C-alpha cells in the first residue's frame, strides 16, 4: 500500500508532461513538510481557455497540501518585447487577477488558499536588483537567448529586455521562496537555466513541473496574439460555437487536433475533479467546491456506465450516445472514425459554453471589472468621440445688437418729423455761411 507521501506525490505529478527534480519534492513530503509552489503569468494579451490546463492542475496541488503562490509578472510583461506598454501593465494586471479569481471560483478551487503576488512588489527592491546584476555578470548572451527561445518573442535584432527575462524568472524562485515552479512545457529551457544558475549565486536548486501545451484551434500553439487559435474566457456562446465549428478537426486525424487535445487536457481532467469531489476525494482541500459557481456536474450524460468521464451525445439513429472511461478510448474511436468530427465538436462546444457561463456572469455583475477591461484592452478600431464645441457668449459693443436701445440723438434723428426735407446741397451752403459770419 502506498504511503501518504507517495499518494501526495502521485497527485502532484499526475497528468504532467514532464517533471524535473521530482526527488526534491519526494524528500520534502517524506519529511512531513509542506511543499511550496509558484505559478506565474505575464499579463500581456487577453487570457484564453488554454489557461484551464494549469489552473485545473492547481486543484491537485491544493489537494496534496501544497502552498500555492500565483505570480502576476507585471515587470516580465513589460520586458517581453513591449507586448504590454508600461501604461497598460497596471490595468492588465488587475484584469488578469479578476479573470483568474473568477476561473478558480468556477472550478470550485478555494481562492482563500492562494497567495497572489505582483512581481513589481519585490522585483524593484535593492536586493533583487543586485542579484540580477550578479546574474548578468555570469550569464552569457548565448545562454540567455537560448533560455527564452520558446517564451520570449524572437526577432532579428533582439532587445536586451528579452535577454533579462529568463534570469528574472529564475530569481523569482528564490524571492517567492518556493520548492518547485510549475508551468507549461514551453518553459523548459528557462527551468533548466534556473537549475544551472541559481546554485552559482548560492541559492538552492528547485524542482520544475510542466503541463502539456494545448494546440490552437487552427493548429500550432494556442496564443493570445492569434485570435483564430483561441477562445477567450468572455466569449459569448455563439462565438464559442462558431470558433469550434471552424476549428481544424479532420476525420480520423489525431495529430495536432486542437479540439481533441482540449478534451484530453481540460475537459476530462475537470470532469474527473468533479467526479472525485462528488465522492469526497479532495484530500487536504476540505473547502474545494464549497463556493463554486455554475454547473458543477461532470461532462457525463445521465445513464452513462459507471466509470465514465466524458460522454458525447448522438441520436439513436446514428448509433446512440458514446461514453468514455478514458481519453485513450475516445482517441482510438476517433482514429478509427467511429466518432465523427461534428459530434465531437458539438460536445466540446457545449462543455466550453458551460465552463464559461459562470465567468461571463461574474463579469456582467462586476462594474469595476468591466471598466478595467476597457482600460486594459481598448478597442483599436474605436473612433474617438466627437466633442461639440461649446458656444461662448460674447456681448456686443454698447448700442449694438438686436436688443440694443438707440441713443437719444439717433432716436431723434430716426424719429418721424413733419418738417419738410431739406435739400442736402442747400443745407451745406447754409452751414458754410454761418461759419464765415462767425469768423469775421
């Protein structure tokens, strides 16, 4: 029978693609200590449903009693080839926190057990910067560029900021006081960089856990910068169904199939979490599910056989619904064309709509979140609002204007008179004679 430490280790590492330094975690568990982990994200583009992969895995960490820190890497966001200009970083950091809290709550993960930290809260300190300079004094340009190759945008003439990125991420392990860092397999080169260089600064080597990356809907990596490859957390149901309908999902093709991979990496793990929760199998996390929002039932149809983790509805005329106890069974059916792409896409779209419903609802109720969203991601096509020029009243000169009263002389001159009109030439001659008399 497996010991409690072995059970916790299996829970911590299940469904991961790779583990580096697993013995470090095993020794901590064997000693009865609590492992400490950190997962970080740089607030750049809009977070997408690929984030369900690491966020769902964090539920396993909490069940195993791991202390989890969520790093909102705002400084990294600015350094990453200016993906997020400095004036937007603060808004995007707040937006990410709102999204992550809503997603965790929708998954039934108690946010009270998570510690959120902004990178700028310690990365601007004297101690951290001195360590960064020490690191810069021993790291070669080749190693820094190689470490960030999968994460930092590669350009022909790289900026120095991109070369600093891996070193800062390595230092974060020390300053967040973690035993292991968790991230996607695309972080592997940064993780091995940290394992190499932190001991050279006199700091301990950490373990590194990596989850698989979810392919985009059009193939390749699901990326925030490619709107056609991803689904946003706030996408409406009709948008979700449209994107899934257009996704690459060739019949019988199980390679680079984003729809199929999403079932494996997100839907089945979430379904399993809910099934285990129904059975009370939440380990050290007694609060799991207590404050959950939205429909928390597994992605299993009513009447499915015991052990089913994912169901696909089909009409009886097409053979009836399909029920799977593992992803391997579903994958094999798809390879053998027993499962049609249209049925798979319909089931996946329905599941995603269910997952996003409580997140969209939380956004609709939170006015502050709505304001932050507009500040963090302003519409590039929005036309500036036209402002009407304010009319300024300028009073007319005295005696002018439509309501002005005429002067006395003018009034007398303008007033009608019974005197006969005087010829202009005669009047001038008379005035000249008067002036001549007065001068003589």
